[in-house]
């Protein structure tokens, strides 16, 4: 049945499930042969966002960085984790955070996230998690949206200061934003300004015309002074 739905989806999207998530309606459907998760008006996991992260990982040479501790804020249905494990074969420890229990259930039941080794899923608001976390990570991936807009508060300096605090020296933060209208463009620009305050190097990548991904590096720890 799944194969048939996959084939039919090249003609038109084939609905699989719909329901209410924490942040609004969610829809699971086959599109162009692939199972994706959408909200009312935007792709939320897999689909076009999957391609954004594939390109970002290639541009930032993530495999060559050999990360050991990875944090995903906005885990969704596991698209980013699948790229890390199944496509890039990175064996680092992965912590995935999402505030929507329904989305995490979709990740486990429809995308087999429970089968990925060394993966911990946390149901919590990402801003709260970043503020409370005490561990540090050498790769942090931020993918937080409500519909077509950035999630509230993620462009603010408080959140970005917390990100810097939980990033290891020499670590990398890849922060996905959207510049689809004047309001989100302004929020993306504010995100970039605040990242520059707390990270020593910032690169910008534009994908699919509207996604603007910031890649921010934290300075490496220097040698201890000799006395």
C-alpha cells in the first residue's frame, strides 16, 4: 500500500494522516514519492527542509568536522537526524529536542527514529532547553518554525547567548531562518546581528530562495598562559 501511495504521489499528494499538534494542524502525506510532514501552509519536516539541510551540511563540510556531540533544536519528524545517520554515516551522539509530542510520535512511528542508535529525544520547548542545558555540543542545528514564520523569541539575544554557552570552543551552530516577507527578513537580520555578538565567525547560506541559514563558529580555546 505504501508503494502504491508513493507512486500515486507523483501525480498529486496522497494524504496519510492529519491531526492537531501542539502548534497547530499537522498533515502526513506522500509527495513526489516521499513521505513528508506539513503544517497548514508549510513543510515542517522532510520535503524541502530536508534539501536545505543536505545542502547546508555539504557547504559547511560537516562530515570533515567529525562532530562528537550533536544537538538538534526543532527535531520535527527526524529529517535532520536521518541525514546525519543514514546519509552521512556520522556516529556522533545526537540529542533531539522538540516541544510537540505529536511530532515526536510521528518521528518514531512513521520515520523509525527509534531505530537510530545513540539518539536521545527530549520533549521540551527549545528555548527552555537551551536555557537549562549544562552540557556543551560541537554541532548545534536550529530549525524552529511556526508555519512559515520563525518560532517566537529565537532571534532574541537571550536565546543566542544560551546557544553560545552550550557550544563547545571551536563548535559550529547552523541556524535556519526564513526571509519570505519583510517581517521575517527583519527577524533574520536580527538573528544574524545577535549571532555576531557571541560567535567569532559567521557565514550566510541562501537556499530555495527563502531559507537563510547562518553558520556561526565559536572561537577555539587558546592555550593556557604560562606564569
